């Protein structure tokens, strides 16, 4: 999911460099929304992991 946020961020930067401000704003907004969603999902998974008390398996 963060991959998509970075892709939209790059699209926004490239569009801004070429003067397409409308496209740049939309792409930047999409990148922000995806980034926030990824942060919320990270927080939920961390809280769920702490609540259940399960630990990830150790690598051999």
C-alpha cells in the first residue's frame, strides 16, 4: 500500500514539474489518503498484536 502512495507522490512531483498543477494536486491528495490508510492499518495491527499477546515466530 505504501508503494502506491509513493507512486502517486512521484506522479504528483513530475506533474508539478511540467506545470500540470491540477493533476499534481489530485495525485498528491491520493498519496496522502493512501499513506494515512496505511498508517491506520499499521496502528490497528499493532494494537491487535499487543491485545492478543502473540509474538511473531523467530527466524531460524
